[in-house]
C-alpha cells in the first residue's frame, strides 16, 4: 500500500518548480480563485511542490541548465521522496 501511495505522489514531487507553477495556476483557475486568494493559493502550491533545497544546490553545483537541470531536479526529488517513504515505513 505504501508503494502505491508513493507511486501516486512521486510524479507530483518530481515536477520542477516552473513546470508545476503552470499547474498551480491552472488549479487556481479551475477553483475560480481571484485576487489575494489566487495569489496565496499559487504561492503555497508552488512552495509545497518545489524541489528539495539539496536538489537545487546539487543542480547549481553541477552548473546544469535547461533540460539537464529539469531532469536532474525530477530524479533528485523522486529519489528524496522514495528515501523519505522508506524511512517512514
């Protein structure tokens, strides 16, 4: 059951911040949020789904950009999610 849960959540965690930002904005549109409520929702959504700081640091240290950076951040976030799930269970 934990594996199924991880399989459902890992793709969300694996999205890069910019890729998920569009999804957060789309979700805000679907909820018909406007003004401060929309801004607050989008900021919280992006913050909750941002790659771990260690992944950002690793990408910066390797001087990755573009598709290589996105791929690295996705894999790193997925690995971090898997490690956290393994630690809990």
